C-alpha cells in the first residue's frame, strides 16, 4: 500500500473468497481440548468464548484459554446458536461425541460483540425471518440484509424519511435481540460507488471526520510562528525530498556527505510532528483512535488534519520546517557505526519526484528534468552509490525481497476506473526505501541500547506448518530446499531459494507461496527480531505524519532521549501506542483491500466475456483464485473446474487426477460474472 512504500517491509496478503462454490459445505471435524481420549467416550461440559458465525447459519466457539490449540473450537449447529451473532461472547454447553467433532449449543449471550450492522435496505414482506425477526409483530416492512456474510438472516428496520429501499445504511441493534432496528446512518444508494466505499470505511471502523476539538487544535498549531529555539540550524545543508508525484504529506527528507576514509554521513530528516501534537491533546487522542492514514485509489483519510499533514508539518520545498534529524555514520560497506538524533530546522531544496529522479538516473544530464535537479544532481549520484552498497548488504544478511506490484487506477471524469496498471518501481524508490530502513534500524538500536522505551516493528518467524507446506511447494517446483530449516526459520536460506527460483523462471510462484507462509508484521513495546528484514532491532521512525507508531517514537525521543522525562513514564505509553498502531494498521489494510476490490470489479465489469492471462494466487477447499497481471483477481469455484479436485494443504495444491493447480501456475481465464459494488468476480478456466 502507498503508506508503506518507504518501510521496506513485506506483508502477507490474505484473500477473502469472492464467491461461493456450488458444492455443499460440510462443517469440518473438530476435537475439543476438554474431551477425554478414546473413540467411544462422551464428555459434557460448559465453556465461555467468542462466537464465530458463518454464512450458512452454523458457527464455532473457541473456548477461553484454548487459543492456538488445533481443533479446539466447538461446533454450533444452525439451530442452536441462541441468536448469537459473529463476535458475541457466549456461554455454551457442549458434548464430545463418538466422532472427533465436539458439538454444543449457545445457552447465553454474555456480551454483544457489535452494536451496529451495515447492509442494504429492502422493502417488502420478509420471506425468511431467520432467528432475528419478531414473528408476532413485524411480518412486513423494511429489513436489512447485512453486508457481512458471517451474519445470516434479515433484520427488521423502522422506516426512516432519510432512507429509501436500496440504500446502504447502518442500523443500531436493539438491546434485546429480536427487536426492530433503527437506522443511524445512510450512506446512499447501494449502486453508488462512493456510498459503498463510505460503507466499507464505516464497517472497518474508520471515521473520515475529525473531532472538532482536534481540528481547532490543529489549526491553532499550524498558525503558530516557527520556533527555532534549541534547534540546530541545517537550512544551509543540501537537503531535499523524493516522493510520489501525488504525495502531499511529505514527512521525510535526506542528505548525504562522504567522510574521510570512505565512510558516509547519512542524514534522514523527519518532520517533527510531535512538536505540533501535544501530549494528551484531542489531536493525540484522535491519532490513537485512527492509528494510521488510509490511502485508496483517489482518496486519503489522514491520521492528522490536513492543516498539519499537508500544511505545517509537510516538508515543502523552500520553506523552513521543524525536523527531527537522524545523523547516521556508516562504514564504507554500509554498516551502522553510530547515530545521533537532533531537533533541527531544515529547508528542502527541491521537491523530488520518483519518476523524475529515475529519469535522471537513466539519462543523466540529458534528462528533461536535469535543470530542476541541477543543484542536487551530484548528491543524487552519491546517494545512488550508497543505495547500492546498502542493498547489497541487505541481501547478504538474508533480507527477503518480496515486493508485490502496486495497482494504479486510471479514472474517467466521473471517477470510474477505465484501466488498471502497475506502479513502476525504480532506483529512486528503492534508494529511499534503503535510507528509511537504515534510519529505522539505527533509531531502534539507539533507544534499545540506552534502555529507553520504543514502539518496535516486529515480524515473527513463519508458522512451522505453513513453512512445511511452503517447503513442499518449492520442492514440487524442482528447487533445492535443503537450506530451509523448519526448526530454525531465521537461519534458513530463503534468499538463495528466491535467487534459484528467479533463474528457473518460477519466482512468482515461490514469492506467492512464501508470502502465504509468513506471519503478519505488527508493533510491540518489547524488541523482537524482524524476520523479513533479518534485523534484530527495528522500529518505525520515518513517517510520523502518517503512522501513530512513528509519532509515538518521536514523542519518546523528544521527551526522554532529548528531554528530561523519566523512561518509566513512557513504558505504558509505548505499549498503548503499539496496540493502537497495530489495530489501526489492520483496519486500514482491510478497508484499502476491500475498496480496491470494488474498483477492480468495476473495471472488470466492462470486460465480461473476455479472456485474460492470469496466475493462481490462492487455493482453497472451495476453489481457486486467479490474479491478472494488473492484480485484478477473481475466483473459479471448485464446481466449475473439470473433474474432481481435492485441496492438499500440505502441498498448497488442488489435485485432480493427472492435473494439479499450484500457487503461481499460469492459466487463461474468462470473466463470467461480476458483483462490482461487492467487489466479487467469478472467472472460468479456459
């Protein structure tokens, strides 16, 4: 996603099914952690846990304390859910049967997991009341069909003068389940693209509007005169920014100087956002609620109000700005020797753009952009030299290079997608990425060595079972997997495997398989190794306009490292910031992915009946997903595949007779059906 272009981290993408297969779905066999062993013994008991619903009405409850245990959840048949909705905390009575599956029934809803629902408003007689409609007093009128397929049934709704049937709305669930619901928000027609995107944001818990007090604080802070007291003046230094052409929140600038003996002094100058966002202010509280900025297609939901994110904090060229500068001394081979953090005032010399800098790297002084960059061109040449040193060092330590192509939507005058292309990625993007990685590692190491709190970015080792499946998939492709150590993934030679995959022309398959096996990166207040980057200590420092984690790290640096506050004061703060930043990132990922799916489906809607080259991007027990070269994706249901196929999880494959489908396999597909505003596409195999 856009906001992570400069972190260099890889994230595993998890796809949700876009359509249901035609084959029957059978609840999988489950074994209770509370059951005695032995095929003929029964055991009854009670438990509490979170109810997980399904589209077919049945569900599962994972008992408290059983997290991470295989087959620990209790199967709840459709008629025994007790009116529980997905996310509710419930009490269940269960029994271990003669088979391995443990079945139970919900006896009480202890607390409700959600207070509202979002869906499409429909008028007319309710033909299927489900367990939510009061049969004796509401047999006709308006009702809501939820967007979330884990919530089956229809919900009766009081009519409202602000809504019409066919609108996408949000309803408040009554205190007593089964009552009539009230409409609390109207997004607009369910056929309207903007209304559906707004509904997705709301369903992910993302609020576009800022708290009025936070807006007032931001406007006041933005109007304050620039205070340079106690700051090192770097306005004469050759400092500049490089970002995408459409970026408005410029939060990082760079400088570089060659040192005697062949070393380097890398300057990474970051907007000093914490000096505008006061501790405990409405601005800071709002940032904690959001956790991150959200970027999608042609809109941004910023973490901070525009008067700061696009104005006072943004390192616009030619304007003096407050910065927090990391001055990092590097050895000739790119190793970090020392780092110093300073409160500074900087003035960016030029507003660099990735495509223009890439043109300079390709054409030199013959580039049409040379005159714009003439003053910084020698520095850019040195920076490119250092970037190559850092990239080589990164590869040598085993950092994974799993860049996924980023889609770019070409929109018409109405905002509808007419084309989907891929964002080019050249040396300019990778240069900034390596410089930011270096700064993040240097800051995390400095705070850790001083014993100060920090919001660390961690990435755990892959799950052993998923890693074993990846190893099997790689072996199936004829690769040497002897360097993969299931007991110690951190010592495995993934970089060597990826290089071999590239030489044999199967890098796409292996990259996809490895992404599926990897854990999700997250934030914590305790240091742990970052598996993907192969770095012992890592944090996010370089994007405080856009990420709470970076803003919190800046706060700790300003108050503890450069101030006089006790580190103990910020121990709890770091933990709270890590939790809020992780939650915000997950919300943003869900929203961005869902909205992108809508735009991709809108694009493919114009191509129904056409065929495309694609590759298998995901395999499940109900079908496979195929991704076009421009990242548009659709599902081929299992029932639509010729013959009988069985999903083999250990090999990441669908196997049928003499034919098998594996991750990354090239296929030709036809666009058969599109539910554009739900973001669902059905392909068929040609």
